[in-house]
């Protein structure tokens, strides 16, 4: 609201809010995270999707994980880390659709990180749950989230000065690199993905070992080359018509189309005539969700590396055929619709 009151547009406000949330809600997102973005451009008269999902590192091959005796990527530690796409996506949106300088958009986040923000109870709960891991294994995390060696109390003032210093250095280098707004944003992207930030990530992941869910200490796989080769990119949204609404989601690099598949199925299940609190309504919604997420597990992936039959998955004919398989009893089977798709 502050950005809008001071003349910024909706994109400036969204980017400022996104970076601020990385500071004040660190249990939910952070500078190393990702962001799928859907937006409407009034000037262009169209909806667009922006992919802020970074890929897995080049070293993260199936053979590598099999060599560790794993059939799944560990859920914590350094091994599951992907290219941090949020920074690139937010800056791309700001450059192409915003009006403010990057320094002005980042100012609230820098101020909260440097001067402090109140710890909402969920942050404290998250730190409390992993404090033993922080103390015994993840000591660099302990240095940040256990000030004075203690779990911060709810509503305590928390500071993360390293993030403030990082963003300030990025702004200084970007300002020195270019005399215009667009050039400064591009320079900041270069600093993050090909400059000192990428160097620090590469060094940490190459040399540090961290205990993860394998029970072992493993080095990370993310490298500077992974960051340098990635760019946030625009896509056309995937849409499905449901009644008078056109519902849009990001592509199969996200799980968004699973929601569209659920809606396509529900068009053929008569839910509009049911009481939303009734057992038949809940049953049909739940079964539609199971089928959609089974397809997500079987078919979705990076469209640069796998052929995803998206048009078939969200088609009305496919939804009708899938809906016909929903019976009166709950299914406990994972049932992707492999035989119903022709590719």
C-alpha cells in the first residue's frame, strides 16, 4: 500500500512485497527460494506467466543419487537445492513492467533486515522444532536464528543484517555498472547469478558438508555455472473454462495445471447441484484431486527436457473419460491416466 500511495504501480508494489516477505516470513520463503507469477498487463491486454522456478543443478543426476543408495532426493540439506529463481523473477517483472528503481523497491526489505522485524509465532515454532539440528549440525543457521544461543521469543525483534548487507552491496555494484534504471536491474541480476552471490553459493556448496535425511554429511551440487545459465522466462498461462470463469495457472514446470485438471473433472461430476457440506460433494472433489495429482506425478516435468501432453491432460474429452471412472467408494490407488493419452 505504501508503494501505491507513493506513485508506484501494482508491479512495483508486488515486487516490494515479495522481497519484504522473504525477510519477515523466513519460515515460508527466502532469498534462496522460487516464485511462480501470474499477472495481467493492462497495457498489453493480456495475461502472462513468469517462471521463477530454478532447475536442479547439472550434477544432480539420477545416477548420482543412485550412487548414494537413494531412490528419492533427500528433503533437507544441500542436495535438494535448486537455482534460486525468486530473485531473478522479481527483478525481471520489475524491469519489464514496473516503474521504480530497484533501490527503492528493495528499501523496505533492507530496512526490516537491518533494523529488525517482530517474530511471528510460527517462526519461533519452526526454529524450536529444529534447534537441535541447528546447534549440532547446521551451525551457520544457528548463528542467524539462535541469537545469543537461544530460540527467539514470539514478537521478539529479529535482525538479519547479512541479507541487508548483501542487498546493499548488490545495489552499489549495480549503480556503478549502469547509468539507467533498466541497466541497473540487469546489472543486479548479473551480480546475483554471475557475480559475488553466485561465487559464495558455489564455494559453500563445494566445500561444506551438511547432514541430511540420509544420515550422512553430504556436499551440495549447486554450482556457479547452474546460476549463470538460468534466466527467468515468460510463458502463456494454461487455462480452463469453469462456468463463467476462465481459470489460469502456470505451466507444467509448476503443479498449477493439476488444479485445472480437477476443475475439468468436476464439470462432469455434477457438483454444482450438491450441498458443499455434503459427503457426496466432498467425495467427488477428493477423488478428482487424486486423479489430477496422479497425472501430475506421472506426466509433469521440465518442458525443456520432457514431453508433457498438457493439451490432452486439460482437455474436456480426457476429463470426461477420467470422471467416468470415479465410483461411489474412495480409491486408495494411484491412477494416472496413461492409457487415455495418445502422444
